[in-house]
């Protein structure tokens, strides 16, 4: 990883970065020369978060960096620096605001990200020297986040159902896992009718990709990710502004792939199944129509109230198939509803769970690793909002109330009672550039759920 380097391998010449805030600025000034203090005065450096002061030595070479930070946000503390500081190698000074070394280094690595598939990087990021333990903890998380960002940022022409399946196959090859898929009409023969129904109108065939890894005797873990590679809305067509960024509607699959990679890389003692239903929700003569009734893999008849509520349709067959394996835990990720964004904004993924202790474990893990989640209720009285007059239930309904909750309640029908299940309705996107969070695809909830799984399945 070019942005981080282990100290023993780093150049001997490293510039110290001192994290400061208003309370510690006076102490930091006392460690400087008179000329450097005058420079701070001229620059008006006040140690506000995001402010940076580059301090030269007597020969004019960079000797020290003061970085204004908010100690309550260690992940963001150094995140702007890799692409802001001059090229070179740096290390965090022992003085100044105490920061969590792992979170600060992770923020640095996340801030160094640039998507370079279609244009060259603007510049090489500056390098931060860290100890071996910090590098070992940070590197897998940074690489997994990069994978999510790269997958989501890639336009649909280069990230259709086949390419998303290729990402699963590459993961399987890297970890010697078994991978198989069902493509096109094979989905009907294998009884995945809703995946086929949503994806059949595209010129690129829908598919379900399955990865299996681990020892047979270990607890079974199923991870499912929504892979709608582009969402026109189907015949319930989205307007232009609603369709503009729908390349990111496979963000749930990107999270699921990255989480599966982390689980295998960490060698967690689980029997892992990764399921990625991958489709394009397109418009053609054979497109799924409003008012049709589809009988799902689980045997439920579903009236199609809205073809733009397609994510829950492809997920329901995958969840039903995952549940057939009788796992100890099932998790799904999906960029499922705009309602979750309206309720919680772009930064907080909505967490749903049918087990209070499990949901609290995920929330606690998110707090500990600075990857926040917010739980919303599976308020079962709202099931009536999905009532159908001719089928078991509908995929959507006329009410705009509680859209994230009703979507989760739809999915819950495909999770057998007693099977612990978490559903993450994640945005997978940054609308604007912020330190450590560049505009575009983003991993949200990935580190939280990995930390939860590490604690749940930690080896003795």
C-alpha cells in the first residue's frame, strides 16, 4: 500500500506530524523556534480541525507539520493529509493530541484513495510510516474499502452482471473457494424466479453467483449482496435525476464481496456462503410489468406493485436459498431505499435485525471502529402496507410512509423464524469530497460488521 509503510522499511528521513487542537497549541508553540512561531502568527494558524501548518527549518526544508484535529473524530484527523502534504514520508509525533493509531492510519489510507481506471492519479499520495501491528490491522480494511469504492465507481458498461460475477470468481480464486453461478434461464430451472423476472429485460443476462468457503464443521455464515448493476426503475421508469447515479445500485453486492474477502483473509472459523444476485433492471418488451404476480423461491406469491422496488425481489430469492443452508447467521447488504436516506441522511446506514443482542453487537462494533450504524425497527404492524388483494403480499404499496421499514419487512418474510439476521440499507456513496471520504462509491457499515464478526467468531 503506497500510502502506508512499516517503519522499519521507511526512509530514515521522516517528517513529524504533530496533531494539535486549540487547548494544546500553546504547548506545541513552545517546542518551535522563534522563526517558526512567527510563521504561525503570520499564517494565522489556530489549530482548527483541517488547518495545517508546514514549518521549515533554518535551511528552508520542511521540518515539522502541525495538523489541527478534532480528537473526537480520529478517523478524519489525518485523512486530508496524503493528498495535501508535499510528497515524502511522515510519521505521527509522540507529542500533541493523543490519537488512536489504528484509526488515524486508516483515515490516512482512506484519504489517499483515487479512482484511476479512466484517468491518471493527480499525484502520488504522501506516505505515513507506522508500526507493524498498525499496518497489519489497517491494510486489509483499507484494501476492502478500496474494493468497494472501485466496484461502485465503475460505470455499468464495465460493471454489469457478468463483471460483478467475475469479481466473486476472482475472490474465490484468491482464497481457494468454490464458486458457481446460474445465468439467464438457468435461474428458472434452479427456481430463482424473481431474480430472472427482474433481470430478463436486459441485453446482459441476470445471474446468481455463489461462493463457498470454510470447513464443514464450522458455524455457517451467509452473506448476501444486492447486485443491481443499473436501475432504470423498469417500466415504472425513474426520472433523469433519479437514474443518474444508478450505477451504484450494486453497492450492496460490493459490500458483501468485500466482507467475504475480509472473513476469508482473517481465517475466521466459519463455513461461509456469499450470494450475489446480479441483474440490470432494464426496459424492453419482456420487462416485468406492474400488476404481475411472481411466485418466489420460498413459495410466496408477490404482486408487483412497482417495478422500481426490484432490489427486494432479487434479494428474496437469494435469502430464501441462503436460509435453506440453515446458517447460524445471515447478513444482507443493499442500497435498498431512498427512504433510509431521507430518515438518516447519507452517512448513517439503516440497520435492521430480528435479534436484539445481535443488532446491539453490530451497533457497538460500529461505534468502536468509527463506522456508525443506526437501528430502525421491524415494526410488524406496517406489514399491512404491503397487502395485496390477489397475492400473498405485494413488493410495495401506495403509502410513502416508512419505506425503509416496509422494505425490510418484505425481506424478513423470507428469513425463517429463529434464524438471526441483519439487513443493512446502505447508501454506498459520498455526494461530496470530505477528508478520507472522496466523492463517489463508499464502504458504509463494512468495518462495523467485520468487527462484529471478528468478536463473534474470534478464535480462542
